[in-house]
C-alpha cells in the first residue's frame, strides 16, 4: 500500500514539502492600483492573491450563525433578534446573514478568478498564486454547495454589463462537487514544491480538502478519498503535520520522577489542546475538582502557528472603531486588520444570546466524559449542569469579538485523521464497523489526545460522535450529520425535543432572495422556503 501512496504523490507531481518561515499576512490594500497596473508590477500577482485572502476574511464572520447554530450543539437565547429563528430552522430567504454569506464567498471567487483569467501572464516566480486562486475558488464553492445545495459555479470574472451571469445557472450538487474537486486538483499541480505557509493555501491542504469533497458529494467516493488522505497521513512527517499532544510516558513529575496521575496527564493534554487554537492558559492544576484547569484562557498569537494547523485565516489584534464584519464594504475591509472571524463565536457571543451549548450537547460534553476537551471548549465558570435554564458558553475563542486575534482554522490535522478513518470505513452504514489498523490508528491518535481509551473496533456512529466533541464550535457538526446521512434523524429528534421547525429540506439554507430578485425568473428557491 505504501507504494500506492507514493505513486499518488508522484501523480500530482509532488516534491518534498518544505516548511518555510511563517508570519501573519500583511493584507494591505490590493485595489489601490488597477488590475492592469498590478499585472505590470514585479509582485502584482502576489498582491492579487493577498486580495483573495483578505476578501475571505469576511466569510467566517457570520458562518457560525448559519452552520453551527443550525446543529444540535448550540442554541440561541429567545430574546435576541433573528438568531432564535435561525436556530429553530425558520430562516427567512431575505435574512441578511444568508445574503452576505453567499455574496462574501462570491466576492472572494471573483478575486480568485481575476488571477485565473490572467494566469498565463503570471511570471514563473509567482505561479504559486495561480494555485492559490484555484484553491480558494474551490473552497468558496465548497462552502456554498454545503450551505445552499444547488448553486452556480462561477469560473470567470463576470461582466454584468453583458449579462454574463445568465450563463451561470444553478447546478446540481454532483456537478458542483465535480468542479470543486477539479479545482482542488489543479491547485495541487501549481502548489507542488512551494514553501508551506499555514496562512496560505498549500498542496497538502488541497489534497485533504479534495478528499473531504469526495466524501461530501451526494455519492461519496470513499476509495479516492482514502488514497488522497493516505498520501498525507502516511507521509505526515514530510508535510510537517501532527497533533499537539503529550505522551504519558514523557510526562514525569519533576519532583519525584514518578509517572504523573491521570488528572495531571489530562491537565497537560488540555494545555496542548488549547494551544491548537492559539490559546494560552493562565492558572494552574487542580486535583480536587472535576475540572483539572483552574484559571482562564487568552489568545497568544505565538501559539497559532503549530504543526496541527494545515490552513487558517489570519486575524491581527488592532484596536480600531472600524472593525470588519460580514456586511462591511470593501473600503472598510482593507482599512484595518481588526477583523473578528465571528462575533458570535468569541467572548462577545453571550451578549448576542448565541454561542450557548444545547442541553443535548452538554449530555456528552461533561468534565467526566471529556476531561481534556471540556475545559478547553466550555467556559467553565458558566457551567452549571443542575440548572437546565443556565447558559453555558464556548471558550475555544477567548478573544474580544470586535478586535479579535484568534485565527480561523479552516483545516487541522485532527480533521484529516478522522476523515481518513471515515474513508476507510466507507459505505458501511451508521452502525457498520472496521478493525482496519489504519483507521484505528488514525482514530485513536485523536482519542488518546483527548485522554480517552483506545478502541479496537470502530463504528461509523462512534466516529460521528467523536467528531462532534472534537470540533464543537468549529462549524463542522451540521455538515458531518449531512455527510454521514444522519441529519434528518438527529435534527428531527432535536427539533421535536426543543419545539423547533426542522424538516428535511431545512438542512440547507434558502437561496438568497436578493440573488433571485436580481435575476428574476433565473434562480429557483430551495424546497421548503
């Protein structure tokens, strides 16, 4: 099998992946010059590519509201705006967040297409920017097809004065996914051998996201996904990827040289898990309480570049009254880097009445069941399991929501490992299982980092539930349920228990009414709206 992995890498023209020096991107104004002027400068394509990443910074700003808030992980306070309606699967097609999430992805696609349309002019030293453009175009369409289902796939800069938008009707899911995968694979060819930077698209990230697209399409292609993911997992050292963790044998009490206790081990693992998100813990270990951490988390940008992060969107902490939100204008966007990746997901979430853990989720996220993930994912001081009306909040992104410094992680290695196990399981049904050692090893790496026992037989249901607690507040749960074919059963039960309005059609958002109104009679509204 190892030869297959190596041959796969060669098929994508892989050379050794070099890990370069990384830093927060300086996303300065790429529109100060015209496109023609930029293309004539020595670094014009680099500036245009920075413009793609700058445009994408607006995309995560309301993603939580449209993805995680429509899962069984979280709920919204019934007193706050239209958030409870989103949480209740009662989304209005005129909803502003529905419109801006679509348009922000499409705006990023336009930036990407600017490079792709002019790719033959790119000098040899900036060919990598063409790969970045293909990557980002694929990523944005991947966001859109999972959110809205049937969407146009826009592969050029459109001239609206010539009505070119009419050449791009909504396509079925399968056709959209085919184009997404093609774009990711094209990006691999351009990004091969390019120094890896976790703040920029890379060949490794493209391989993994192409595999995720294979798993997400209406008829999953498990074998192709498995081959792609194996080429990364089986060569993780070459890519520089790995989990942040602590081996029990290496964690020795410095005073006595004795192996540390379980709780001390959980404490060390929790510190490592928190670092994945760029967070630093201020406080200490407590052996006498259910929660092993006694203190608080804060963002430390020095932790945000680590081996578990494969691709993330950078945000800088800049104090400004003009922070960027999902509906900011272009001039606002480039004026300052003080952009919150999601006001709802950070410390400001409670003030909006979102970011509240559901009772259903708190049944599986407890200090006893999740000794490592709990003190990193849940704001401990807000936790009171005795009071069912209590609001329990997220602590993965402990930053000020207006001038936040937490980066937004698009892809991390724990996701790759669990996707690999998913691909190996294949189409076995939700209660199907495997004893394949490759799947078990990948799954157990994530599980042992969480301080939990390894498994010797892995079911697809176990994998789904492991993903739930590993990626809570990372906008994965809803799409995991859809991909595993469990959205209707799980969300219908959750809806019934909480007097919500879920139906099978509501797993997708309404197609933005603004887009329908702009081209009357061209786009069709999704079923159920």
